[in-house]
């Protein structure tokens, strides 16, 4: 039975490039089509070191599957680790934001309280009786001012008015 160089390398369990080196160094005969007889492989490597093509392909698939599953398990573990780190970071940020919200609420409550106190100070806190008393006093003061103006006006008019009786008039 004849096999190609790639199959021969699989049967002896070495890489393709290593097998090409063995062809030169161990004088493995190759036909004109690049095929190698299995008896030639037995002669160079020994009967116990040669596997059938089915065994070689089965080992290769099992071996590559193991490598893939190991790689996938490592990647899975890495991703789980990253996810845990992200969850911890999110939890830390959440706690930090809740603390900030609490602080802001306290600050807002204090500001609202201060605002209420200032509003009470600014607005007139007197009783309505006191307010009406002040308003009455203001009206009386306004009336008195008005009367004083009228009196002043009348006195001024009286001085300007000439005496119509010519006798005994001191101004003439």
C-alpha cells in the first residue's frame, strides 16, 4: 500500500516538515508520484511505531478536540473572571451613586428648610389687627396732610386778596 507524504507523516506521528527532513536524512525512498510504500516506513521507523491511517486520523481528532476544549475552558474561565470583575465594579459604582443621592437629598432638605425660614422672615408676620391699625393711622396722617395743604392754600389766597374797603386800608 502506498500513501502520500502527509499521510506517511501522520502514520509515524511526526510533523510534515520533520518528515521531509527524515526523507533526506534517513533515506526514505519515494516514487515518482511522491508516494511512499508502507513497508518503507516499517523499515525506517519499525512496526511498533507505525499506526494505520484510521488510527492516526482518530488520534488527531481526539487530540485536537482536547486542545480545543482546554482552550475553550480557559477562555470560559477568563470570561467568567472578567464578568465577576465587572459585576463588582458595577456594585461599587451603584453604592457610590446611592451615597451621592442620599447626600444630595439631605442637602436639598436643608436648603428647603432654610428657604422656608427666610420666607417667614421676609413676609409680614404681624396680626391683622395690627395691620389694620397701621393702615388707619396712615389714612389719618394722609387726611391731616391734605387739610394742612388746604389751610396753607387758603392763607396764601387770603394774603393775595386785596381789601375791597378803601378806608382804613393799611396797605394803600
